[in-house]
């Protein structure tokens, strides 16, 4: 009997190694009528999520009661209503993060309504605007598409991954944008360099290339996260085979030249084409694997890549985030590849849209 148990264990290990079997199952937490982009959480564990801007949603950001599953605009309807008198509203949001102080930070890429790109912080404890950080053209040029960010409250910086595909951009201007939380000063770093550029690894889902006008869409600097101590930033282009790592204090150091900065970047591991990225307290990285309806994990012990969880309805898994209240990782299925821009002007997405959750290998890291 013992021999059979060992053999079965070996078979399971081999299957997981080759991506044939997921490490754990996921469950459907909720469904929505519109595509969910990224997810974060309030201190009480309610979900705050962006509606994916590729589908031009009426409300950019929503909050879902974790118990009743009922949703409403976040922080309120006024902030989700465009107007001409000012630009204190949410125009085009994907990246969204919470911090240890109960503030939800929303990254407004703009690109429509003639508004300025910005980071909007809403204090969920006081239900009031905390602060707005505006991103000037020097940091957000025409091709910029600031997609996701790390909210580093330890060192006092927002670290933004810019995909470089805004307004017809081809990813060649992928970059970092650094924002000083105290002064609001912004800097654009490593634009079009070896670790922010996309590789020629087209996104292929069910045999179909993700393309615009028959040209593969290659996306630059995208998924990003920080470890539990904010010591390292992990990141990589969406279209690419590598995860890179750099010390946070090096990335925000204004005294380093770009050449010096580049020399401090490590190639951390292999990866699939991925969107969102998260991490747990042991340093295992969780990546949304766009092409395989799954979430991959890069194990900290040996940096190998496994399939963490998968589901037939996990179509274009986008953001992945840890809920400190219930201990689950949450992942959205945005169906981006079914959007009109990739299908000759016809929206092929189907309702409902899914929000999944699964248990990470160990406790996840909150407030990133």
C-alpha cells in the first residue's frame, strides 16, 4: 500500500509540474453584469473593484458588500460621473490598491474626457477624499498607459507600471512612473529598456492572436507587486517570458543613472504572458495566466512555475489580490480578448462576468 501511495504522489507532482493539474481549486465568489478589472479590499473585507475600461463602463469603480454581494458606485455616483466643470471624477480606471490606513488608491489613466491622469485616494474610514496626485505629461506622454501600481507606505512612494500602449502605442515605451507621496513629484524611469519592453511573445487564446487590425498587441511593463517588507519590487511586461526584481530603494533613488539602475535589476524567474501579480508572506508570486484560464504561481523555494488554479470560465484572468479578512486570493475574469477592439468592432463578451477566489499556499500580503 505504501508503494502505491508514493507512486500516486509522484504522478500528482509530475502532473502539477507540467501544468496539467492545478495545485488547488477555485470557487466562484460572485458574478457581475460588467467586466471586472482589478480588485482590492476595505478594512472590513468588502471588495472595491474597477470595471475594465476596455468596455467603456458607465461606472468606473464599484464596491461590493462581501456578505450580500450587492454593489454600488465607489466612492459614490458623483465620482463616476464625467463633467466639464472640473476633472475631479474617475475617467478611465484599471489599477486599484488599498493601504494599511484604509485608503483605496485608484489609478486614473485618463485618455478620455480631456482629464489629467491622476491617483485618487479615498479614505474608507472617514468616507472622504484623502488626496489627489496629478501625473504631468512629462511622466505620462501620449503613448503612456499607467496600468497598475504598488502603494509603498513604508518608503513613501507610488510605483506605477506603464504598459506603453496608450493612444495606439506599441509597448515600446513601457516604463515606470515614480510618485513621491510627500511632495507629489513624479519621475519616469526605464522607458523602453530591456525589462519594461514587451518581448515578441504574442498573446494567443484558443488559437487566436490578440491583435488590433491584424497586428499583434504587445504590452509592456504590466504586472507589479512588492514583498511583505517592501524590500523588492517584482514586475514584468505582459508579453514576456521573465519576471524581474529590483530593490525598492534602488528604484526610487534619484541619484542613480538609468544605466546604474538597469545594472541593479535581477532576472528572477520564468513566467507566462500575464496580467496581474500578487505575493504571499513566503514570497510565492501569483500571476494571472491570460492564455490558459488560470493563475500561475512562482514558488519561492526554487522559482519554478506551476499552475495554482484554473477554471473554464476564468477567461482573461486580470487582477489578483489578497483579502486579509477571509484569507482568500481573489481573481477577476475580464474577457478582455472578447472585446470589440479585438473582434472587428463586435463585442463578443458574454454575461455574467466572474469573480473567483482560492486559498494561497500561505497567508497573502495585504496593502500593496
